[in-house]
C-alpha cells in the first residue's frame, strides 16, 4: 500500500518513487511482482496518469522496474542500477542521511529519540538484529 | 385479426415504444426525492429540461414515422417505428444516468478533492479477474452447440414449405447469431476490464474491511456482467433461433421471447440493485472511517 500527501512540498511523482522504493527496500515488493497499471493507480489516488507514468519511468530507468507487453510493469530488481561510482554514491547517501538527521534535530528530537528512530528503520529494512 | 390474443399483442406492440422512450424521464422524476442540500439544483433543472425535450423529440419522431407507415402501408417504415425503442439507450445513458449520478453523489467512488492524504493498494486488479477461461469456454461451447443444432435442424427440415420470409430469416439468423455472440464477447471483455479498473480509493490506514468490500463488489460486478451478457443473453438468443427453426410457430417464439426477455430484465435489475447496495455499503464504511480516522 502506498500513501501520498497532496499538501507535501515534495512533488507527487517523487513521493510515488519514494513509496515504491520503500516497499522494495523493506521486502514488501519482490522481484517479479506486478505493479498495477498506470490508469488503475492514478484512478485510486485521484491524480494525473502522467504523474504515475513518470514515477514508473524513473524507477524503470534506475533498473528497478521493467515494463513489458502483456505483463505490464513488474519489479525487475531490488538493487538499483547506478551510473555513479561507489564513492560518489556513498557520499550522496551520507549527505541525504545527514539532512534527515539535521531535520530531526531541528524538529526538537534528542539524540536518544533519533537513535531509536534510526534503529526502527534499520530493523524494518534488515529485520531485528 | 379477430383473435383477441393478436389484438392484445398489437396493443402491447403499440405501447412498447412510448413506454420505453418515457422510462428514463419517469425514472429520473421518481428519483427526485433523493435530492438534498448538496445537490446542484440549477444543473439538475437544466438536465431534466434537456431530458424532457429529448424525450418529446423522440416520441414525435416515432409518431411521425408510425403515421407515415400506416398511411403508406410501408413495412420498412413500420419496422423502423418499432425499432424506435432503441432511442431509449441515448436517453438513458446520455442524459438520465448523469442525472442519477448527480442525485446519488454518495455512490461515486471518486476521492473528495479536499482529501489531502491518499492511499492506494499496489495489487494489479486486472490479474484478479474472477472470469476464468472456463467461463468463456462454457459459453462458447453452448452457443456453438446451439448454432450447429439450428443448422442441422434447418438442413433436415422440409424447407419447401417455408415462405421466402422464413428462409430469409433463417439464413440471416445463421449469419447474425455468431456475429452477435462475437460482438457481445468483445464488448464484455472490454467492459469487464474497465470495471476492474474502477477507482477504489482506500482510507489512510488501508482498512481491511474496506478492501474486502471492494473485492466482493468488484468480483460480483464482473461475474454478473459475464453471466448476464456473456452467457444467458447469447444462450437465450440461440434457443430462440433453434426453436424458431424447429417448431416454426410465431406464437411460441413470441411467448418465449417475452418470458425470456422479462426474466433477463429481472436478472439484470437484481444485479444492478445488488451492485448499488454494495456501493452504499462501501460509501457508509468510508464515511465512518473518515469521521473516525484512527480506525
């Protein structure tokens, strides 16, 4: 299940991409799973067809989804096909993580609470260690 | 013509077209009690005026064609005046249905524009089509069987006693029936696909009961469409064609047609009422979930 918010500053297609990536990361979507047709998802969310199509296209470009005649859109891989070098990619992820943690600190959360949040997310993705 | 049954038949044949043409307007007027403060009254008034004018125009066309047919004794015009009942479809689907939708806004699955957080399932509903290959197979086998049985009876019956009209009807029936079945299958296939893609907006917590109601409603809708359009209707036409070839009794066919048509109509109404009740159930649950978002 995916949820989007119309009053979020994040564009709708980016929210869709993030939601599908989250489901791929936590194992809800597995390789070979079929995604709903663009029209169905757009109807259910009450958004434009092009928004959904753009999100699917971005995920296809990353090598996560594949679209084929007859089968529609399916999960091709749960690991992104990246054009960046590993060091650059790590740097980008570190920067994104840094921004998220800074957001949490500015929102008034203390170190313990942030650690708990991070741990919860880690457990979601890799299971409880 | 002295046969009272024929007189009754002629009377009903005469009433058939105007009853059909007036039905959309009568239905809409009987639904007006469902109006409430959220109904756009101006739009409703305009649409009802349009429907009334369209109904009157259709009745006028039918009456003019009928009068000319009676004066000129033209069988083609008589047939045309009988077929004027087909104008029911544009009146119903083009004007009356949008009015009904206006009155029953609660039945629409569309998401309220003010709803900021939207949730959807990632299940591909086209893959949950309840109509399996054996449904299509069963219908095809029965219809093909009826076609071949009619063909066989037609070839083994003494056709020398047939009037040219009977031979003509049999020949075109043999060609028209498979064409009708194929056309019905095509319409049904695309109709079911469209019905499976109908919007099914979820609440923000993805309530399981709501998903179950959507599943049931979708499945019932598709199966009702199949059994009515994809099975009962072509089989009914096939049986009529077979019996009209075998027995050659117009009265029997008239009785069979009237009874079968009425039963099909009743089955269609039952399916429609059932679908509406399921939509109401979904609307009620959604309203309950929206008023208590924690559930």
